[in-house]
C-alpha cells in the first residue's frame, strides 16, 4: 500500500451480526459470544505488490473500562486476497457492555488509514450466576442457630465456571453492611477478598467453596438486621473476563427476647451449632468446672 494520503474505510462487517442499518447496536448472538466472532476486512486500495513491501492490518476492539484488544497481522504481496477474516476469540467477549470495533492499515511508509468504528453490544443472558450461602435458612438468614456456627466461618459456594480456562484466577469479594439488603455504610473492616490463584479442571466443572474467616474481623461486625454480599470475578492474567451478579445473605445475631448477641463459647468446647449468649458464658464455665471435678 503506497498511498501517502490516509484513507477512511467503511466500518467492518461481522459474520452473523446484523448490518448497522438493521441493528445499529450490533447485538452479538449468544452462539457467537460462546465461539467468537469473525471480522471481515476487504482488501484496501493499492496493497503491497512489490518484493520487500508489506502492509500491516490491525483489528481493534474496546469496551469502556477494559483494556484495548488488538490483533495485528502483516501481509506481503503473495498474501493479498479480496478479503481477510480476522477471528476475535470468546475470551474478549465475556463482559456485558457496548464496545467499538475498527481496523487500521499501515502501508510500507507506515502511513495509517482507519475504518469507521462498528458498535457492538455484548449481553450474556444469565452470565456468572450468584454465589450460594449454603448454610443460610430458606429465608436467607445466617443467625444464632446456623450450623456450623458463625464463628467457624461462613461457607460460600462458587458455582461451576463453564467457558473459563484452567489457570484463570477467581477473586471472591465479601462485604458487610448494617442493613438487611446489602446497602448503607459498609463495614470496612469486614471486607475480605479470597483469591483462587489458578482454577483447576474440577473448579471449572463443579465449582468450589471458600470460607470467610476469622469471625472477629469479618463476621462479628454484623450484629442485628445486617447483611453481607459476595461478588466473584474471574481474571485471565490482568484482564477481567467475567463477573457475577451480587449474592446477599441476611445476618442477625440477636435472638428474640435476648439483650446480647450470640458469641463463641468462652472455652470453645461446646457442640457444633450450639449457641452461648454473652450473659450465659459464666454459667457455662462454672458448670464445666464442676463436671471436671466430679470426673476426677
């Protein structure tokens, strides 16, 4: 390509996506989101034709807040054909948002010519389902009767992660709030991120569990009519490739008629799930002492 004056090309076409005059938003069908899209770039005017010449084609895709994706290919005279098909793999199509796709051609003198951008919309139905609080009641509560008890930690199940890769990283974010619906001023000290540094085949096939602990730091701040939320995010290297919906669980550590919240037993030797209230701790200590003396 020996042109000195930059050109402006029409926006690229994507196989299987309706043309802009039919769908200006460029919604990508779900089957293409799962296998990737093919971008059609027609041969540009005056391509490289002499030995030693080359043209560089770069196809780029960008979404707000996400790193720019660029796929670059170099073509020599023998490589030229009426059109080029550039594949954009599904790993770049996981974030629900709008984006822009365009291409740029550099000739032998590195003069750039660009296409108009093509607007694309990514909308995965039901992408990354919520995490599950396996020990919550059917009304969505963790309370003084939770088994195992809250001071043993809160178990969070992350569902199967179909479509992601072995070695991807998963970060699970737990946050605490003074309301029942995960709103209001966050308990900053209760925040915790649990990192799964490299997903295994089993993690992807079956999901996995994490335990939020220790109690004193991450659970105890939530006392009455409180809640916690969990969001998990999947990364490939430094790029975010998936994010879950927000899961919420209600937390209430004061039972009806009680003045104080339930707390861990003073000697931590009670049966799993049995709750000792702050006002009952002294009785438990005295009773256990009597039992120990009797057994001697």
